[in-house]
């Protein structure tokens, strides 16, 4: 099973709202990722968690706050977002057994976020 | 620095015709290469990957890709395209710390009847 699930599928929020995106995998992967994808563009890496610890933060604004409560779950907390943050947010996971770049990333279906 | 180039932004092919999507990479060490496909509004689905060994790799949905180190290329091919293959295709190289992926800009495929 190579499934990564994401909820909700769609989310509309105002600029003063607080919301959270959820990602889950049960493949025993110990790396999890958040990406942001604008239309017709490749995914942009936001955060990487390795063994439930934040290992990469690609200079993402603090209005995005990731959390990894356990090895199967990854959250992205959203607060005071801007309209330009509207995008598809993708979660991915992978093993960490190999060396750099060796591990295949498996992606979820994404959450389509609209900020009004 | 690592980078991936997909020279073709958009390709249109007739159903039943052959397809080749180009991917060139820049990476100092042995690259780990991937092709993903993304249907509108969906996540990325892995088509195939190359780590080592046979330079011609087979993937799902009848796709294959050939790794050519001398040309720094990893082109994706399919002998006969189906209408359902219309999607965005991304080439990626895995490298660096934290298992980072470097994606190409993508190629949008349109299939005409």
C-alpha cells in the first residue's frame, strides 16, 4: 500500500481564520514533506520532517506552522494567510534508509486551499 | 548545483502516436531520477524511477524511460498514447540533504483524438 491521505480536499478560509491541514500515511515512512504547488508549476518544498523532527524549513513564512505528532501524521497549521497563499498543498512521505535522494516520495492527493 | 530541465512546456500528440518527453539534469554525483504524472487537481503519481543498473526502466501505464549519463538525460517514452495520458508530467532528481527532490518545470501533454 503506497497511500498518503490528506484532509480536507478543499478549504476556503478568510485571512483572519485559523485552520489545519492533515496528512497521514501508514507505510512506516519516517520522512514526511509539505509542498506548495501553484497552477502549472512544479511543487515547491516547504518543510521536511525526519524521524518526527523538522529537518528542513525552506524559509516559509511563520503563518505556516508544521507539526508532526507521530511518525504517521503530519499537520500544517494555517493562520492569517494571504490570498497569494491560495494553492494546492501536497503532502508526501518516504523511507529514510538510503542515502540522499535515494528514497521515492509518495504523494497525497493534496488540499486545494483558497484564501479570501 | 542540482537542477532539472524539461525543455518542452507543452506537447500535443494524437491518440495512438508515440510520445517522448525530454528531461535533462545537472548533478555532480550519481543521480536518482524520477518521473511523476499529475492529472488536473490531483497529487503526483510515480510513473518510474532510476537508481542504478539497467539504463532502460519500465514503469506503470506502459511508460519507460532511458537514462543516458553521457547526455545527462532521462527521457520518458510511450509507444502509443491514450487519451487518458493527458496530464502534467514532472521529472525530478533526488539529491542533497533531507532527501530533497528537485523538480523540472513540467510538460503539459494534450492528446487529440
